[in-house]
C-alpha cells in the first residue's frame, strides 16, 4: 500500500505540472479519497447475493482502488443509456463493465489497456430452428440500446438489407435472455461471458451463430487531454497481468464455465427439485464448516445423488468412497446415504487440512477436490511440475494447466506417483464449481421470491 501511495503521489505531481492549477482527475480523486466506478449490474460484472458484493468487474475495480490507495465507490446502472452520460459529465471516473472496444466507441471515449476478449452470440431458445446467419431469422430480434450489439447490427445491415431489430432500455442483458426463455422475444445478442454464466441456470438458451469474432474488452474513460488516471491504469493492468492477479480473477469467475453441456445442465437442475430434497438435510448436517451446497455439488458429480452408485473400480455410494476410505472415516455401510455423506464430508475436510497452510482459499478447496478425485500424491506431483515450469504451484489457475501432463509419459515417469488422468480431475473440479454456483443461485432466487 505504501508503494501504491508513492505511485499515486508521483503521478499526481507529474500531471499537476502539466494541467492549469493542478486540476487533474487524479487530483480530484486524491482529494476526495474516493474513485467512482460505474458498471452495469449483471452476473459477469457486479451483483449482490447472500455473500455480499460480487462480480469480476467489482473485484477488479476494488483491486484498482487498492492499487492507488483510495476508497472504491461502485455506481451500479441498469442500462447503457444512463451509464455513458454519467461518464461524459464527470459523475463517474471510469466505466468498468466488460465493454468491448469498437470503432464507434473509440471515436467518443478513451480506453484502458485490454484485459479480456469476448465475442457476440446470436441467442435463441432450445427447440426452435437454429438460425445460422441473419437471413434465417424468423421472429423478433431485440438488443440493448446503445450497445455494441446494436453497433454490430448496424454494420450487418449493410450486407443484410432486410435485417430489422428492436432496441430496449427497459431490460438488461440478463432480462433479454430471460425473455427468450419466456417466449417473449425470439432472438437477442449476448456477450459470450454473460451467456456462459447465464446458461448454468438456463440451459434452454442456444447459440445460433457468432455475430463477431473475439473483441478486446477494456475500461472506458472520458476522452480528454487529462492523462493522470490513464497513466495509472496502464501501470495497474501491467502489474496484475505480471503477478497473475488478473488470471486468478478470470479463473474464479469464468474458468469453470467455458464448457457447456445442455443435457448435463438440464438434468442437474431437474435433480435439484426432485432428488436433492431427500438428502439436503444430511448435506447441511455433515458439511460442518463447509458450505453444504459444495458437498451436495460434489456428491452430484460423484453419483448424480444415487445412493447405490458403483464404479468399475469399486467405489460406492452417494459420495463414491472406497472401502479403505470408508474404514478411515467410520462408514460401515457405503450404500446407506447418511453414512456415506457423513464419511465423504469427513474425508474432504481431512484433505483440506492436508493442503499446506500457505495455500489460501478458494485454491485450497480446489486442490482438495482434485485430491478427492485423484489423490493428493498425484496433485502434488502436478504442483511440482508447475513449479519446475516457472508457474505458481500454490495457485489452482496454474496447476490445472499441468495436471493433464500426468498422463504423458515424458512427464509422469519423473514423478513420485506416476501416471494419472489429471485432465479428468480438472473437469471434475470445474463441474463441481458449476453445480455449486447453480445451487447458490437457486437459493438466492428463493430468498428473493420469499421477500416479494
């Protein structure tokens, strides 16, 4: 923090010399000890749930506020028509909302360094005829007003003259996706990151085609000659890319949702209504210090909540534990669901405690889940391969890249525990994280419904 304060002071002094009376944007931020960052409310940007304020853009904004040593004031918006004018008139300092850079915006605004890429997808409801280009649309296409989606349609209309669409300020991107599910509109355009998150809960959404290739994403600033804040953004994004902080955030919010399986997601949501209630009270009781929804998600990945499940290798029950593990945790009948859930909870807790103390949550938890699937010995082998390659063995975002190497002879022959299907363990952890996120979302929806 001391270093960051020094950085802020140096840039402040430098910029003050080049601006009349030292009235720079950074001067104002420093005087108020607060930076105001605007963002759209959404699952991939900023939202509030039972755990407080969450979201990729929110955490990134907080990291920047910490970097320059001031307080963060998040200013939430529900449509772009309100957001852009607030930046132009100086009511907010930055827009941090996963907005892509295009020619229209470059003419009006200034952008920070790029930190992600997204593409635009034409979305329709599963079961309807899939359109493969704009000529095959047969229904209502509605997009956000003043969005990059609207800009893309204006560009597409030069080629597809018959293309027509509606624009709305009354709904956000998630509401437009919900409108497709509710059969209120036929098509919309969504950013790939938003769609990936939303499909965890609504697998009925399908992609017709890509409207754009990958586009750079950056924060937006007012277009003027004041370089004070812009200079710090250049340094900030350089630092978090170099120290891995950006990759960690990317992994936290999007690393486990890149792959989508319609049948699997739909089956899980159905099972939460029909099967989970039978066992929920045991997950709650035996999760102990863990979130019961994590234990439930893990159990679904193991057995799809089938208490009589059996694998070819002999693991049994709703938590799929081995005979040896059953003895260790006091399970006498692996087919008895209460015993099996209790035993699985105990074993997972022991694995978490086995992870070195220097590894922080949630990485410690992902390592423990991978160990439940693969064994701590193999996971530790992957951590050593990670370290040998110059990456961080204590960060899941790095180790998950090297776990698949355990199935390659040139790597596993030099490890202590040898061959292992590390790629399976990576998928295992990603699936559990998706199931867990869905359970959290379903619980939040129940809370909202009960308050209405």
